[in-house]
């Protein structure tokens, strides 16, 4: 295809004086840039789902929502990774343990959302990342460097400010509500999941662990429904949409995207991207629900993000040999916050 510029002679004849050749040009996009953009997209989906789940819980009980959601996600992962599911006994045991931690984290988190706000739930869930070095130090006697210790301390101060509005006369922790306490249980479960997932990724294929943990969690959630709550549901559009988004986009699609994207993303970049999750949750909650964090809670949320950044970036850079797992391990732990 070309463009010809002519000069007319005697009003009739066209004498070409310049010919511009136009070709179809494609702007190259590196795999690294695609990976970063996809991880940001996944993190955005996780953040928004806090608001979506909170809204859906007006029409469905939390444990029933989890059971249906994870059953759909597990089925989707079975279809996506069906060619990679010939697993060893060791992989099966690991998947069972990971699925149990996933079940615990989800049950605490979604039940907590009944009583707390989406943004507080997201920031509290994010504490799981800084709990990892704390657990490693206390339980496994792993040495942590000063940057990691500083990050943990800053995040814990933020945690206190976020969850305890005012100590008042009732005691140091008198202001914490039921939803915040349940969500802290979620952070503990996901903290352990990050530790064990990081180790599992070095020993077993990602596809096997991702699929097996989702299926194990789905079974445990189904068993829990009649034992731990009085299930109820109104199959409204917001419930159906929330189930499909959290199961297919925030779990099945997110796992698949992560499996590819984190091959081309440095762990420090991944940590930075995942810090955006509670930020996206707060922004969407502010826009859609009008939620506003007070000065004290807002400062606490900011300190949690700062603590995660210091722990993940400065701490890992100062002591890379003691990083827990790889990017995929952290990601799978973080994913369950959505």
C-alpha cells in the first residue's frame, strides 16, 4: 500500500514527485511488560472482589458462598490443567495440606466480611505477608534481618491502629470488632500458606498444587456449610455474578495468568504489584459503597502497606537466600485474599 503525491501539468497530466510506502506496523510489546500488566490486572480483580463479595453476602450465607465458589473454581482448574494432573503421593499430601489452609483462610475471611468493611478486610489480609518472617523466626528459628524486622514492626503498629479505633476505658483491645478478629485469623492461615506454598513450588508442579488445593478446599467448605452455619441463599444477579467472577476470574484465570506471567517478573516487582490489592479494594469500596477510613484507620492502613513494602523489598534484597519460596508461592498466598 502506498501514497503518491503528484504535480499536475497543464491541468491534466500527473507527474509523481514523491511516493510514501505505508505498511502494517506492529508495535512490539515485551513479554516482561505483558507479564507486569497482567499481574496488575489480576491484582485489580482481587481488590474489587472484596466489595463484590461484601455486596453478595446480603443474599447468601458466607460459607455457602465459599463452597459454591470454590466448587466452580476447582472444576475450572481441573479442565484447564487436566493434562498435568498425574501426581505423586508426596504431591497429593502437599495439596491436601495446602487445601486445608486455603479452606481455613477463606472461611475466616468471608465470614469476617459480614461484620467488617471491604477495605479493612483487604488491608488486614495483607498482613499475612509480614507474618511470614515472624512465623519463620518464632517457629522455625529462621534469622530475619533488620529491614524485615522493621517492616513487621511497622505493619503490626498499622494493624493495631486499623483494628482498634480507640482504646478507651475498656482495655487495650476493647475496640476490635468480630469481623476484624476473624480476618486476622484469615491472615494467619494465609501466612502459613505462603510459607508452605513457597516450599511446595520447588518440589511439585504448580498446576497440580493449584488444582488439588482448590478441590480439597471445596470439599471441606461443602462439609462445613451444614455444620457451622444455617445456609441461606437468594439467587440474585449479584450472587451469581460474584460467584462467577471470584471463581473464574479471581481464581482459575488468575492461577493460569500467574503461572505464565511470573516467569518474566522479578519477585520484588511481584511484591510491589501485590501491595496494590488492598489499595484497589479501598478505592473500589470508596467509589461503590462510599466507605471512608477515619484518620486513625487510614494511618494504620498506610503503615501496613509501608511495612509490607519494607519487608518484601528491603528485607528480601538484603537477605535473598532466605526468601520464602519464589514469586509463585507468594502469589498463590496473596491470591486467596480476593
